[in-house]
C-alpha cells in the first residue's frame, strides 16, 4: 500500500500510509486505539476506498470496489467480532456467499464441502467439526471457522483484527502455531494488535501506526517491547504497578458474596454459587474469558441484577439485592463495562453526568429542586482534580474520548467516597496514557481504603494491580490465588475450566 | 451521488434558517397548486393571513383554536422528552372533556369561583388517569405504550359517543322532545363558562392563560427539578437510569400521567372556553390530540416554542375555515395546510443532517459541500 490517505468528516484516519508485507511473513500492525489500524485494514479488504494512494498486490495495482474484489485478489479478513451465521453449520458458513467449483448451480454438496473443510482443518491444526452448528462452538472454535472461511476462499493474505482478545492464553498459543504454519507455507499474515507481548511472540516484522501515520517498520528480532511502546505512544511508558502492600488479612471484610447465583439475560444460569470476599483497601481481580459471568457478577453486587440464591453482604450487613439505589446508598460504586450508555447518559452534559447519583442529596438538590450553580462548581472541581480534558462542563459527554469518559465515570464514582468499587474492564479500549491514569486512580482508591473488585479480561492488568486473583469460568469461581503465587499458566488453565 | 449524512455538530443558525426557509418553500409549492387550480395565490395567502391573524376578531378566534393545541402539544412534549411515546392525547383530551363537563353539570348552581376550578381539576385528573393506563401497562408488562395509548383513543372516542348518542347518561340532555330525538349533551350553566382576558381588543381565553402557565411549569420541571433530571436521564439512556438507581417504572407512570393531565386540561378548556357542552362529533373532528403531536415536533419539544407553534397552526386552521366556500373547496384548504406541515417537518431533517453531492469517481479532490438549503 502506497501513500494511503483516508479522511472522515472531522478526522484523518490514515495519512500517507505506506505499508508493505512480504510473502510468507507474519507482519504485525501495532498501534493504540484510534491509531488507524482498522481503517487501514478496511481499505485493504475493500470495505472503504482510500481518498488517496494505491494498493498493489504482487506488484500490480488493484482497485477494490467491494469486499468481493478483495477476496478475489486473495485477501481474507478475520474480524474482531465474528461474522458467522449462528444457526448454520461450519461447512455452510464457509460457502456462504461464495461461488466456486463446489457449487453446482442451486444445490450444495455438503459431503464434498465437509471433506474439504476437514482437510483444511487438519492441515492447519485447527480441529473443528464441519457439521457442527456455529452456536454450539466456543469462541476459540468460532475464530477457527473464520480463519478457515478465509482460507477456503483462497486467501493468500490473511488479516486478523485483534484476534486474541477473546481467547485464553492457551488458545492464543494454538492460534500463533497455526499462523506460523501458514507463514511457512508462503501465505502472508497481517496481525493487528495493541498488545506488545503477543506482537513480540508471533510476528517477524512490526509496523507501528500512530495518529494515522506510520511511525516505523522494524524487524521483531531487532526490537524490544520498550522501544515498540515508545514508538506507539511517542514517549517512554512505565505502567503503574501495584507495590507489595501490607497483608490484607487483618483488615475488615467489606464485601462478601455467599452462594450467589443469578440468571443471565437469556434466562440461563450465569452465576453459580459464587463465594467471594473483598477486604477494605484490597484489589481482588476477577480473571476469565469474556462471557463467563463477569458482567452478571458486577451487576449482582451493584444491585442491577436479581439473585436467585445467596446473599451479598456489604460491611457486615446483607444488602437488599436487585435494587441499584440500595447499593448506591450502601457505598457500592460501579464502573460498568458498557461505559457509554450505562455508565454515563451520553447526550447529557459532563456536569449532569458527574451528579448522576449525587443529584438526590444536598447540596446538589434540596426540596426537589436542583442547584445549577452547585452542579457547575462540582463539575469544574472534578474536571480539574481528575484531569478530564473537555471543552467545558456543559459539553455533551458523548463528544469525549473513551479515556475522558472513563475519567468522568471514575471521578463521579470515587468522589462519592465509596466503600466498594466494582470496576469492569476499566481500561478496555483506552489508549496507553489513559490506561495508566485509570490504573493509578484505582491504586490510589485502594490505598485510601476502598475495597476494589477488578473484573478484567486482560490478565496482564490483573497481574499488575490485584492483591488476590479469582478466576471465573461458566459463572463459577474456580479458585482464588494470591498474586505472588499466581502463574499465567495456572490461571490460563483455570480460565479454561480445568481446576 | 447524493448522500445524506449526519451533522457532527448542531449548527445554531440553522435552527432559525430552516423553519423560515421551510415556510418559504411551502408558500412556493402551494402557489403552484393554487395556480394550477385557477386561484390567485397572492390573494389566497393574503386572505389566509388576514382571516387567521390580522382582521378584527381573527386573533381571538385563533386563540380559541390554539388553546387545545397548546395543551396537547405540551402533553406530547412532556412525554416525548423522556422518550415515552404517548400518542393518546386525543383520548385523554376527550376524557378531560367528559370530566370537566360532568363537574360543570353537577355544580351548575354554584358560583364560577367554585365551578371553574373544579372543572380544571376534573380535566387534569381524568386525563391523567386515562394516560396512566398505558403508563402502568408499560411499567409492569412492558407493553408498547405507542400502541396501547393509540388504541385507547378509539375507546375514548366510542365512550363519548356512547355517553351522548347511545345512552341516557348524565351528560345527555333529555328534558325536551327534540333532544330525545336528536341526541345532544347538556349545556353548562353560564357560571361554568370560562372568562377571558381582554387585551387590545383581543380576547385571550382562560384556557390559553392556563396553557402558558403549564408551559412555564413544564420548562421549569425539566430544567431544574429532581423529577426533570430523572426524566432527562431516562430519555437519554434507560440503562444509565437503571444504573443510577432511578425508579424508571414509577417515572414512566408519572410522566404518562403528567402528559395526560395536560391533554385533559385541553379537553376541559375546550368545554369551558368554547363548546360548553360535551360534543362528541365536534371533538373528534377537531382531532386536537394528533395535532398536538405535530405541534410538539415542530416546536422541537421546547415548551415555549409550543406556544408559538400552537398559535401558528391555530391561525392556519382558523383562516382555513374562512377560505372555504363555493369557489374554494375544503380539500384545497387541507392541501395547503398539509403542505405547510410537510415542508416544516421535512426541513427538520436538514437541521440534523446535511446533503452532500459526490461526483462519482472524481479525483482526490474533495467534493464541494452543498450548502444545506431547505427544499
């Protein structure tokens, strides 16, 4: 790709990007959120057309009018969020929308397709049953189907967008093995990621994007995570880490779940007999692969979801469950996973969102009337204290960047002086600088005596911050380990359900 | 290629330019139709303006038309602001009329100081109660309030028809022979007729004054009360409201009842200011409840703008009546009114979206933006 530029109203997503991938290499495209990685891959797969620049495949210039053209040129994409028809079989998904020799007019030949799928799966060590329906598969298996789909359509160049975000460490390792096999066979893999460790582990070359421009392209063997991080962010990065704190055992247990069970949105059991406790000033990490009951766990503690059995005990007294207001009044703060939409009301101003819970009490309101002046001073004060970058307190919250929305949320939740903070994926989607300040705020709150339940799919984050780590699998706590005794391998096994 | 895309920022000047431009567009389009049907456009517009607003007594008549529209417009505004879709102002207005006329008949011998406040109260309560039905259904069973409130309009319409035409109800006049053959409602006593305020030769009905108070109250409610804050949060994101511990179910019932109370007051005003009798045909023909939705939409849910839009539409329909005649069919009047509304609502699109013309396969030069102009 040469001199690619793509503009959207108000932003330049890619500016004069030159990108080159050799045959048979695993080329990582590294950059923070918003650096322009997804735009570039969407151009490469024909979803967007560049405003300027050209794409060359095997030295020949090509123009993609639609994803179909890109597929015909041998470019396949595995999206972060899979594009599979859940009620179809694996084999059916592979031929969906695709015409080739195996397709005789109207009629499909399932036997022949399944045979080819099995053969492909064996070659790349991606075991999957071609007759299984997609909804029956695990996330890792669904991803294999996506990769097989691209291969089935003859992709010589495969693009994977953040492929490990939903996988356990072991599943990720298997994926890397497959990618290496494909590289050895002469296929090109473009691996999009913002995680330094996995880029170092799998790629042979790295191109770093920052604010829509290419910062540099280096051989993986000739670089290290520190240098890559500097290229990505534009300055040195040292992530905030938890210092070895005092033993928590003598401190008060501030939150306790006893035999808590709850249903998920679809009415299936999402939490099973959960026992968990958090001490004052302690950070307990909840690790697990996405969708194993993390959201329900957070919602049960914060009153947003009813329990079917068990109790939630806050500060020694059982809490009325299924009532968010009761949780707020008992000092349970919540940074929800869905920050825009649940954590803040997007179209309301920053000032209004900062009093989203405090509006009920003096000094913000008295006798049912709000005090606009006090709402404003509260906002100005919190914007300064929490370093929120915003045009002003009356700006609609939806116009803020993800990092600043998260700061608004944390400012509100921490300024209410909570006893407990439930933080769900608090740094997901944030850039490096914002991640760091969010982590620092959590550590500061814990140092001030708040008991924190940190629910995250990012194991590195949990290892960096938590005193104790609980692993959740299919709604059940598989075990709780002290941080100093935790190994990634053991945690990974527990996350996959092997106790 | 023409593309319609969302504006990233709200352009302030458009809020004024678009309505004005829409009106100009409507005048041009209507003039084409008037010319085609052999009418003089200029004269027609002059007559409409004259009879609607300028000639003697026109403004007073317009205010009578505008009063129920103002209140149903506020009813829609109160609910729509919380993204609660009360389409039932029509039926709530009928119920308000039933309540106010019933109380007016019952207290016929009492002085105005007793009867009028009682009628106001009855209108508010009957409208609120009728609207609370879809509100409660929504809160408890999660039924769609658009459908239930709309369906209740038909129920309310049949109810008032039943009270006058199909039964010997309390509301029906039965004392004379003609009224037993040609059913009609009982007329209220003079004490139940609402007063009006005379300013510069214009009679401002009591109902319109109440409507202005209601508009100011609604504005204050949404702007600076806890109740209004909760409604705004719910309107923006139900999930955020639940998260913040707001009792969303209670709020839905409360806001529906509030909305219904405004519509019911509109019905009471229609009885007290104008009809002085429960008149099923007249109420149903006027369809003020549906008109209120248009008023609220044009006013962009701003209570003060509701006052102005209600006056404009009131004048339009009042002027429309006087246009009708042998040479000017009622259908043509309706066409003109419809075109004005159509242009106004279409113009709304341009406040939030802009139109870009893209030349297909042009070079890397960015296509020029076409300035958003109302159609």
